[in-house]
């Protein structure tokens, strides 16, 4: 190792910062967060540093640097823009056998300040020894995504309960198993939901039984539209918690590749035209069965589980069977396909409202008639239809019957956000024939409204297919005052 990693307890101890610019301000923030008494020496100070001094947060000494200032210091930071000044500070610190960090100058530094992942009381530090701080920061970004924000609260709870845990579980092996359960079980989930009292009660109940019972749970996770970069950080953590993953057909292999390596992956995808109800019944049974065996089950859905993903039905089933669950939202296809096709779903000039609809409903479902009907001849709405490619002729007939013009712009976004994305621009009158001519297949989303035509100009991703019938959005009509 080029450097020995060390965590310093600076609470109530003096740290001297030489320099009072914005770079020094960032170091001041870190030192104060660690509880240090911060003394700042500089000829002049940035307004933010001056404001801290006026608020009594730091001790600011304006004037030339005096080496005697280091006599009571535990740590020194040189953060001026003058390398010779920084060299004098480092030399004065060395004479007193004090560690000194010279910002962005590893040659003069005897200690490095790492990139930090803060889950207090857990702290993760990443250092390149000053060789490549940008790489250290990038690694920090990746590590941030892997560690649950509630881990700090869990560690603090474990610290408070440590005497009780040691008393209840004197054997080291049993104690280790208990801490594994704390990390993997319901206590962390309760803290994540902001229920500290419930978390403490769960921990106490487990200690009283001495052997924590396996408590399974189901995480209903939205995988987004396909681009793995659109998976949320919480979704990524869920994939790495999973014992079992029940994956939909539209979940991309790139997202499944991010899951825990030893997780059992079960394909529960519904094929177009297949027996959806029997498949859904199997999904319900698998969720309950695996959760009751103490497993963490991730029900992984394309898009968002609560938007045309039967998420509500699955939560109701879990609730009826007493299974703990959480929901991790994902980016729904309407938002992703619109964005990746350069189509704003709302626009001050063309669309003041948005409707999301599906072409699939229960055979016996009844609801309000003409859900997309025009009101008072107005057409200021964008309509997005999920799962409707096979029903384009029926959808067109319905919209025309509701009074929409055959020239109304439409866009079909196939494989939205994926490398093979294609966007077809047409009109309401021509969309069914153009989709057939270009062999548009599911998964594809239908966008209907004046904003759809904007994608011909604003497209930035994937292939864009223009048709002769596709038009530009109409100019907004001026209304007389």
C-alpha cells in the first residue's frame, strides 16, 4: 500500500485550514461535519467563509500565516492557490509531526482526503493516493448506488442495542447470524419506510425469541423501459437483495445481468395472445410460496409496476396473504418513449393535459364511455396508448368516431429506449397501414396528439421513420380577449 487507511476522530479537536477560498470552504464543511473545531488562516476570505465566521462556526484569523497557529492542531489543510505558501504550511506541519493535506498536491501531502460515502455511523472512503482523484470520485458514485441510505440508521440502532444483543446471544456464531438477519430482514425495510419504532420492535421481538424467524418479503420493482441506465438506484439495490426474481417478458437481459449472481430467476412473462389470467395466478402463487419460505422475492416488471402492470392486483393478493411488500417505482414507458423519441407529452402551445390508456382490459370490465372524447371541440390533450399495436384499426376507428381529424399527428415508438428503437411518424388516418408497412411490433407505444409531430424535429435517439402523411403540429390558435 502507498498509504495506510485511517479514520480520524476529530470531535472537539482543532483542525487548521490555511486559505479561505471555495476550495477551502469544501474542506471546512467536511471538518465541521466530523465535529472538529476549525481555525482558518488567510489574508482574505470568500463571502461564504466570512459568513461562517460571523455565525461563530469557525475561528477566522485574517493576516499572514503564523506557524505558531499549528501548535494546538491535530490536522492541517493547506488550500491556497500559492504553491510556495502551501509548501511553507506543509513544512511547518512536518516540523510538528502533524499530518497535512495539501489540496491537489500529493507530493506535498502527508495525508489524503478521500472520496466519501456517508452512511453515518458507517463511512466508506475511496482514495487513489492523489494519483487519480476523478477515478476515486467515479468509484464513489458507483458505491453510492449500492448502499441503502437506511444503512446508517440500521447501524445506529445496532449500536444502541449492542449490549442487549450480546446478552441475548453470547455465542459469536449466533450473534453473526443475527447481524446477517438485521441486514437482510424486515428491520432495514422498516427503517427505509421511516418507521423507526417498528424497526426497534422487530429487533426486540427477534431477540426475545433468540432465533429470528425467517420473514420473507416481496419487492415490486419497476425495471424501466429497457435502457439499464434508467433503472433507479433503489431498483438496483433490490436486484442485489433478491433471492428470487420473477421477471416479465419485457425486462431486458442487460437489467437482469445487474442482479445478484446467485438469485433464482423465474420467467413469468405473458406472451401476446397467451393465457394471461392463468399466468397471473401462477405469479401470485410463486410470490406467496417463496416469501413464506423466508426469501426476498423481487417481482420485476418492465416500466412502472403501478402503471398497467397489474401492480395493484398483486399488492392486494400479498395483503390478503399477510406477506410484507414494498414498491420500487420505475420509469413508465410513456415517459421514456416520449423522451427518447423527442416528443414532449405536454407543451404550452399544443397539449395541456395527458391521458395514459391501455388497449387491454378485463373482458367484463365496464367504465365511462368515450374516455378520450373531445370536449367542446377542443383537442389540447396528448394520448398515450399501451399495448395497442395489434388493435390499431379499432383504436383509429374509435378516435375518428369521437371527432378527431384524420390528419391528427401520431407516433409509434417501438422498443423505446433500447438500441433497436424505431419511431414511426404518421397521422391518425394512416397510422394502421404505415405500422403494417414498416412491420412495427410489440413492445411499442402509441402517442396521439399535436405534440407527436414535434418528434420529427426533436428526435435524438434511434431510427426515425417519416411518412408522407405525417405533418407538423398545428400553430396554436389565438383566442380573442
